[in-house]
C-alpha cells in the first residue's frame, strides 16, 4: 500500500481523467444525456443540490469515490464524530457536531458527557437571552438593553455577524446587534458613537481571551462605558463574556457568573453554534436558535451515516478537490441569491481558508499538490454587474456555487421572480455559453462576433431551498463545514489548526513599542520595516 494518498493508483487515475477532460464540454454532456439534470441532483435535509453543471462524468465520479475510499474518508468522518483527537498538532478532539446534538443524545469524550455540558450552557444562554429580550435585564441605571455589541474577531465575529444578518427577518427588531472586530479604532468609534452606554450590552467573545484585537477593544469599550456611568459596578450589568478561559475572563474584570463557556474541542471558525452565537440567540430567541441547531444536526446526521456515493457534503468536497488539485482551479466563488446572506462569503473565507490553507501533511511531509482554494463571492445580482464578466469570458477556471430560495422573505411585486430568473439564467449561460455560429446567426458584425462568443463550460453547483429559515441556514453552514472537512481528508492535512497566523501576531507585539516610544530603536528590523517605522513615527511626531 502506498504511503500517501497522492501516490496511489486512485490519484493517478484522476490525473488521467483530468488530462482527457479539456476536450469535454457541458453542451455535449447534456446533449448526450437528457436525464443529466435529474440524475446529478441530490437532497440533503431541505437543500436540493443540482451538481449536473459540473465538469464530471460517471467515470470521474467513480474515480473520486475510489479516491475517498483510498483516503479512508468514512473512517475519518467516524473518528471526528466519535471525538478522537484528530487535531493532532493541538492534541484535541474536533467536536463542533456535538454542539448541535439533541438533549436526548449521549456522547462521552475523554470521560466527559459533552451533551450534558452543551445543553447546560444552552440553557444558561436561553435564560439570559430571555431576560434581555423581555427587558427583565436592565442596565446600571435601570434602562433596558437596546443594543448588543459583540466584540470578537475571526471565528468570534464572522459567524455571529453573518448569522445575525442572515436571520434578521427572524429578529426581535427593538434590539440591535453590532459587531466590533478590527483593532482599527475606527471600528469601535463608529459602532459606539451614537449609542447610549446605559442601554448597551457588550459581549466579549474570545475562545482564548488573549487575542490582542478583542482585549484592546474590550478595554476601550469599558472605558467608554465608565466615562459615562462612572461606577465600576456598572461593568457587571453591561459586560458578559464568552470564552473557554475563565481565569483570563476574571483577570479582565468580568464576573465569571456572567460568562458563557465552551470547550477546546470547538475550533473558532466552527464555534457559531456554541455560546459564541449568544448575540444571535438574543436577536432571534432561544427557540429559533434551537431550530438553527436542528438544521445543522440534520446535515451532520446525513454526513455521518450516508455512504460516500450518496453523501452530499462528501460529494461536493470531492468535486472541489477535482477542480483544485486535478484541474488546476485556484479559486471558488460562492454566490448567494439572498441579500440576507451578504456576509456568507466572508464567513466561508475563514472556514475554508484557515482550515485548508496548509502545505504540510498530517505525517509532517510537505504536500506535492494544490490545497485550499481561495473562496470569494458577493450576493447575486450585484456580482453580475461586477465580476461575473471574468467568470463568463475570462481565462480562469472558477467553479461557483449558486445558492437560492424559492420563497422570498419579503414578496414585493415581481421582484423575487425576476431575481430568481437571473439566478437560473446565470448557471445556464455559464454552462452552455453561446457559439460563434449562434452569434453570427444573430447578424452580429464579423469584427465583433468573436468578442460576443461565450465559451461556456464553466462549472456551477446550484443549491436551492424553499426559504431562508433558521433551520435551512443551519443546514447550509453545516454543509460547508463538512465539504471543508472532506477536502482536508483527501489532502491529508490538519484542517483544525492555524499555526500560520501566529508569526504575524508575535511580530506585531514586538513592533508595537517601536511605534509608540521615541526612545525604542527603529533600526533593528529589516531595512524596509525600519524605513516605514521612521516615516510613521515622524507623522505621529515621535
Ligand atoms: O486568526 C486566528 C484565530 O486564532 C482564529 O482561529 C480565531 O477564530 C481568532 O483568532 C480569534 O480567536 P479568539 O476567539 O481566541 O479570540
């Protein structure tokens, strides 16, 4: 048996398919198989997934499933769900799926009943959210909370802000949530400038409670509050924490009675369904938050129990590997036709790129192939008037996911039908294009005709659900989590650490004194950094 998946006969078979594939066009694949649109479609929970407009044949799919077998994908899925320490560089279980297990389930990991722990925190979150929503919880001067400000970054921000925006239609509208993440002082300034401290609640979210951006923003938020309320006792009514690190929370000055915990087996970018989602629960209420968790769980169960050949997240993950590793795609567009999902691509960037932006295998050997494509996107139809031109007529292979909903959250005139006709038209235009003969037949001038040819053959996957509800939202996020997992397994990388972000953090801490103190040496870094520091200090009068 070969040492690495990439040395296997299954891998080589896919390389062979890739070489032949430049001659295949979606026009021919659809022409020769009138059933392709129905044959290459699947359902997972409430999501209908049409993958027929991908650059695949039955042979390629079989080869991808064989590769999954060679990579022992089924065994790896089972290991994750069972709580094995698959995050080997941090010696941790990877159990975000336990965050959405129903109360009746049971899972003992490292001697601990994690389901009981999860539901005990969910119950505390629910009681707290109820008090904020009903106005029973009041601030230091007796006013009810009108604005919740989530301070966190990365997984402690991107999930909550994306979900808050996605589920706004289900929100209690007299409570607004805002999200401060950047250490650029502008972020805190703009998010607090028009707020009344007496009716503002800060949720400080940090898994480690050591993150420079979050702790700095939190300290400044506390000063902002105390400048107005002038009593240290006010902090207890206006600050709560979400963290795994009770000691650091107490050091910061937040009573651990006002802390909602989670566990080291929840990665930051997978933490939205934990206490990290507290702002979302306050916004939509504990019942709809539970609906969201049930949505996640439905897809988890599909992923855990369905054979790989019919397993939708596994299939979509394998398709991503096909494009990225074998056909040379560099990026992947995610295009939600839902304005409420306008932060979805930003959220996915951390989920996918922090997970799979790796170049060393679990064994410690460097990879010899491409991993981790660049995820990007904007909601349709805005993207159509911006970057779609490059996807349609440019030179790059960019697989794209189109996500749409049959029922609008708000039905205004014919707008939703027009919106969705764009959704359907784009994947057709991308797949089938327009030939020179068709362009000429329309009487286009010969000099212009080549410019109007659309080569087509651009792969897309369409994900259609009835309506963007909390449950469907949970399903969608879980789908992408498991796609990401599948890719990591095939690439034999650890999708659950993120050592690459550490060096920059260390260097920022080393550089900070040079920017703030005129007496600190400004000539002991590299010549580029030295010159920039001098220029910065001059501008700041230091
Ligand atoms: O960017 C690195 C990272 O560690 C992310 O993985 C994480 O989501 C983010 O920083 C924030 O970390 P924390 O929640 O510990 O403040």
